[in-house]
C-alpha cells in the first residue's frame, strides 16, 4: 500500500478486517447466491451484478473461521481487482479510514506465512487485518471458477 491509501473496514465474527478502497466497487445488502457445484469450497456460488456473473468468496471458509449460513443482514463487498471481479461476504462493512504508512506494519513482520494478509493497521480503537485482494484467489482457483461458470 502507498502512504495515504483509504481502506474499507468490515467485520467477520467480531474481528475487523480491511480491504483497499481502490478495489471496492460497491457494498450491497445480501442477495440470493446461486450455488455452484464442484467449485472450491470457499466459493459459495455466484451473483448477477448488472448482467455480470460474479463469484462470491466466503471469507469465513477461506480464513478457517467457524462457518455460519449467510443472513439477510450480511453484506456483499464487490471488488474489481486487476485479474477479476468477485464479491466477499461480510457481517458488516463498517467504515472507511485513511491509512498512512506509519499506521501499517507489514504482515511478515508480525505473522509469517499468512497468504492473504498484506499488513496490520493500527487504528486508535484497535487493530485491523488488511487483506491483499489479489491474493484471495489464486490464478488456478480463478481459472477453475471461470470453467464452472462457462467463461
């Protein structure tokens, strides 16, 4: 991340996470997710966003957190990354924060070998685990999803 990026903060199971605001297209209320059979277990299915079929990543499953069914109070964070678009299921999208370089500690300095974590952000009211959106889907996983949805 550069010196003064903004991040969207969201929650999963009482833990706060962040994603660079630059890749967030929008946050919407939960909609019906069409399940896909045979895909990666952390893909709950797909949604239709203005005619575009977008996979939905279940971060609880991806991060090894206890699972629970998606609820109507949950939100979808729709991302547009360099390689593809996808949605993340969040309990709630909370806030947008400006994030200076001094507020960030590189993930490798704190916890080694967490593949999705880019940094830990120190905010006045606690820590936020900043995710690397490009790492949430590997090229192989992205290809497998494209095969399933016929792209």
